[in-house]
């Protein structure tokens, strides 16, 4: 396939000699997943035999990873925040 498409020549002329076709596959499948396409559908699109193989192609970007980390931090902070007593109990003290 590489020879038939002249991939190496085209990528070099465009200044992307580091780019591999497989990178494009991962990017495409990741974008589908980010758009909400379910993994069992991605498996069919990619021609993978198993869901595990399809999942291995997915590469979330750093922004999504950071957003998930921020959401987790906010959740954990809310759990650790001191809770105030209901006003009726506080008044009885």
C-alpha cells in the first residue's frame, strides 16, 4: 500500500516525513469517538476484529485529559469542603 500510494514521497514533499498513515487512522477514529460514535461502530469503520483493538487506536488530546482532570479535582474538592450545619441545628447549639 505504501508503494502504491507513494506515501513516503508525498509526505516528504509536504514536509510531513514524520507522519505515518497509521497516525491518520488514529486521528480519524479519535475524532469519530469525540463526536459520539460508539466503539462497536468504530470497530466496523476501522475493520478491527475486536473492540479492544479499536479502543487501542483512540488517542484523546491533552485538552480533553486536562478537562477530565479539572472535573475530577472540582468533584473531590466539593467532597472535602466542610459542610455547614442546617440552620435549625446551628441555632440550638
